[in-house]
C-alpha cells in the first residue's frame, strides 16, 4: 500500500451496505473479506439489511457478529422483502443517520473484496470529486476478469442485444449496452450494482433507489438520476471484487440458461423505458427487441444451430411487454 492510498483510506471512511435474501453464508464470507481490509488499515463499517429472508439468515449473521466480535457490523432486519433497491435505501438511511462516512458502498452478498480494494476505492474517489458513483472491476467466480460498464438502453441498443449477429453488432457498436473496458478509469452511463460506491454528498442531496423496481434496472435508473443531478458515474479498474453472480436469483448464475426469466425482470425493464422515455419509446424498444429476436431465431434455424435462450423467452416478453393489452 502506498503512503497516498493509506492516507486516502484513513480520511475517506466508507460504509458498506449488503442486502441479504436467503444468502446468509455468502454474507459471512463477504464480511470476512471486509474484515481483512479493516485489519489492513481501512476505515469502514458494514450494514447488513435482511430482506425478510425467513430462512434463518438474519439469525446466522447476528450470531456471527456476536461470536466474532464484529462491532463494526450492524444487522437491520426488514419486515418485508421490498426488493434490492428498497433494501439498499434502508441501509443508506442508517448510514446517513449514524455516521460520517464519505461514501456508501453497495455490495452484493455473493461478493468477496480482493486485498487492497478498499484503499484503491477510497483513493480513486478522493481524487475524483465529481464521481458521484463509482463501480469497481469484477472477477467471475473462477477468477476471470469481467471488465464491463454500460450505456443506457436505447431502441437501437435493444435491437443490437436481441440480434446477436456480428455484422449488426459492429454497425451498432456505439449503441450496445455493454461496454468492454480497457483497464483505464473512465466515465460510463451506469455500472454494475454488484459493487458500486455512492458519494455521501449525492445521497444527502436526496438520491435514492426507485422502490418501484423489485430487481433489475434499478441501478440503471439510479445512475441516470445521478447524472440528471449533475454528478458523474465512473468505472474504476483498480478496486477489484470477486462476484459469484446470480446466487440470490438464479437468473444470471450457473444454470441460468435453463431457467425461465422471472416476471419481475420484464416489469423492471418496462418501468425503466416508460419512466425515462415515455410509452411510445417503450413500445418502440419492445418492437426493436422482438424484431431482432425473431431475426436471431431465423438465423439459428437456417444454420441449424442451437437456441441459447431461457425457456419461453419470446412469449414471456410479448406477454409482459407494451404490446400486451393486459400486463401483469
């Protein structure tokens, strides 16, 4: 650790918020990785929000806090599971009331903080005062780098995502939602909610998650709101977090391809487009995705190649989308 990074870690204390839903053992592993950072000199506290797990997770975490002497960890049980954003908001409110951290770092329970990450994050945010939101680099469960940030979804971005065709992706590259980063710190439209730090000043100005999203798209909307408030969103490559993706939902983890996409994913997508662009644009985004997906299916059929989709993806998309007269 350099003298500069050590100094930043001391003057830039961070509160970590972890929202748990039936992932108690993973939360303990995440907390253990944070404890190692504390022993290395990082100033941080952790706030675990239990979203009405009902499986003993809250009791498991509380018992570990007491047994291991983790007086830097606070457990907040929620009486309802209001979704990821609602849980984050509970943790944010507790942080603002109970301390003077310079940032709130939102971590998924299925993450592990790599050595030196807290210092690297504190150093970056201290040196980048307009970075209201900072996303870290991520590693997959096997240690493979996952160096991505994102553009805001658009009609052309939905078309590119659905087509999955090289020539179209090259033509529409500047509209593609996923951006592969090159190892430099850069501004982005939005970053993964698995590991994202939010500056205290931005939260004091009133930024919160829209609790109308149960899960998915909430971080996209969150970053869009921060931009509208005049703040920047950055991707920082030096803070690194291991992410065992999809352990709470099963949608993005191993075996997710075999599972049907849950209705709340479609509801969140629909809410995002309608809220930020209006009904007509949301309808255009749906039509673009459907047209692209049908073209993809035709391409796979002509090539006699397998379809790489969750079950009933197209029918579920139509049933939950703007084209459906009755949306659930």
